[in-house]
C-alpha cells in the first residue's frame, strides 16, 4: 500500500566549518549537526536532500564539496554574512568545546514528501530560521516520519525555559527524538534518565533515545526500554559522534523496515536493539578518526557482521 511519500531523507538545518585547535595546530572540517547527519546518511547510501545556508566563500565551497562526495543533494540559501564557523578546542581526552560565529536564516521552502524528515540543533532552535523549520514540519505529509535531535548549544539558543518549550514542541511532532546526556543535563537539571525519556514520549514521540557516551545508550517507548552498549573503540575526538549516531538511527529504521512501526507508534524491542546497534557502531567508527567523518555503509556492515548483528 502506498504511503504517499517517496523514498529518501530530507534534512534541514545549519551548516558551518569546524576550526579544530589541537595541541596548537588548527585544521578546518565541515560541520554543523544537520550537515553531519546529512553527510552521514549519504555515506550510508540513503538518498538525502539537505536544505541549509552557507556563504559564497571558500568555507561554503568546502561544505558543498564534502556533501558532493556523499551524493547529497542540496537546497542552499546564500548567507549574507558568510559561512558560519565554530572553533573547537580539543582536550587531551579528545573532547571538543566550541565557540561559534553563526547566523541561521532560511526562507520558506516547499514541504518535502520524503519518507523521513530530520532536523535539530541550531537549525531547529535558533531564530529566525527555526520558525521556517517549524512551518515545514507542520506542512509535512502525514506519512512522513519525523526525527529530531536538540543537540543543544547553550551559548546560542534561547534561555532554558524557551528552549525546553521548543524541544517539547518538536517532541510532539516527531516520531523519534535523540538527545545526549549533556543535552539532558542542561534541559532537565537534576532529572534522572528515565524521567527525561518519559517526558519526551509523554509529549508524543514514539521513541526517545538518550546517548551516554562510553556507557552506551537507552532507547525507550511508552511501554518498554532497551539498553545498547557502546562498542569498544579508540577515541581520537568526539566531533560528530552524536550526529553519526543519529544518522545510524535513521538508517537503522529505513534498512530495518521500521518506518511503519514508527508511524504507528508501536516499535518492538527487537527493532530498538537493531536501530541502536547500528547507531552505536556508526558513532564508534566516527570517534576513532579525526573530525566528523562518519562511516560508509560498507564499513558499517563489516563491523556489524563481525559483531554478529
């Protein structure tokens, strides 16, 4: 039976260049959470379209060239102030801390009819572009599966109450919501993990996911919960790890034929484990190399096969 949507994923949100400072050396990498998710999906072989904004400058050309290597189609609005930049300082443990020079605007664009729509981070929360994103979500075909990752950047988003209100709105319109333990600590100070996940599903999401770094991740529905261990890996840096996990979740849902379960709001434990396993291995492969460089489908299939998944 036709669902009225076409195959593929539509992603909307910010793009930027990560300038990474490590031991006195500066290098530039393409970045931005929705950008990274788009790139990750493309490398996993999913037809992906990315609506974003960047400048007509060298940094913008860097972003365009990287997406082209993953065959990601783009809808780009020119940023008058030039391409946004995030400076990441990486400590001895490979953990990145960011400073941003960013603007986010997006004119109204037609709502896509793809099977999956993803948004998150500054693109979903920072005005004036966030208003356009919410209108897009409201105009989606009812059969489109919506995924959301707040990926909060406290220095740039509105105050906590307003940001929490917006996260609640997206949770009420999304089928799948993923957040990190850092997101949870800022949005819900003092809350335990189960309470955070319950809050998300109580707002309407079919699946709420919380990533815990080396402690793995938790995937929760209204009726059940599963835990997924983090694969063993050597950490070079954590840049793009959460975005690789998000791309892996979406790919796991598509390849595992789980979109009907998400649309129906009834996702089995086996499906959760399969999606979480793919996402965790995608993140583990990403942190094992510098910058936000998620795995290809062939790389991910090899590690999944060797782990028995």
